[in-house]
């Protein structure tokens, strides 16, 4: 199905963008971040990216362009809680990262209790650069999904 034919609520574009964002973050960190399909120790919890090691890395990705709306802010908070649960289930310190491809997406965290939450629980907020074509695809999908 082409972008023009996609169902308005379809998130295939964002899922594809998540892969690009995960790969870019992995390059920046110098690790391979696998999509965590089913890590037994996480009891079915699947972060968007995972790297096992002396200090595991758990990643949640938000493929969004622009400022967050109310429900989207709640999604980011759920992602941060998911990272905390991953760390608890792994039973060891974990590097926890929420990553986006547009700094405006996380701008609400600069002066809010949600931003303080991230800071207090050691959750990194990162923004990676992605190709302009991928940005435009995300923006097109967001326009279709707008309600």
C-alpha cells in the first residue's frame, strides 16, 4: 500500500522510522541496539532497542516530528515507566534512553514535572539526526493520522 493509499491510522511509516532512529542511536553509542523481541528476563516486555552488557541499554523510540500534544506526552511517560520496569526486571542498573528525531518532540520536558521525573530516575532524553526524506515521511503520516 503506498503512502497515498495508507489507512489514516496506519503507523507503518513510524515503525520504519523507528528502525532508522534505532540504527542512528546505535552508531552514536557504538553498540548494536536490537529490537528486543522477547527477552526472557523481561517477562514479555519488549523495549524498542536493547543491548545486553555489563550495563544493559534499554531504549524507547518515539518517531514523531513537532511538539507533543497531551496524549502524546502521556505516551512518553508510559515509555519512561516501561524503561524503569525493564531495569527492575533485569535486576541490575540499566542505561535507560528515550530517543526522538526532532528536539521539539521532547521540548515539553524542559520545564515540567515529567522532565524532572526523567532526570530523577536517570532516563536519558536524546535526539538523533535522520535523513530529511524520513522526516518528511513521518510528517506525512502524522498529517494523515491527525484527528
